[in-house]
């Protein structure tokens, strides 16, 4: 079961709704291929978001570190 659904609007644009689930049995073979490709893209996007969040947390943690602050004051870093 996919954790999202592709909704086609009246103007032909497609929206990915992550609050809905799509069972495999509701898809044709061509739709299954499209859903699989989008599933991979969503996984990559989620991974990039988590990586950026971890980097931001590390940066905040490092800036709060007393030794890092002292090194900045004395011009070491």
C-alpha cells in the first residue's frame, strides 16, 4: 500500500496527497510504475529533509558549545 495518492485536478495538474493511502489492487500496471517512481522521489526528498534537519541541529549544538564560542572569540575558528 502506498502512503500517498495522486489526485488529478480538472485542469490536468496532479497533486500528491500524503494523507491518503492507495492500495496496490486499485492501480493499473502503468499507474503502478508511476506510483513506484513517485514513491522513490518522495523517499529521496524525505531523506534530504532529514539530513538538512540533522545538520541544522548539529550547527545549533556546536554554536551553544562553550569551547566553540571561546575558539571563535580568540580567532582560532
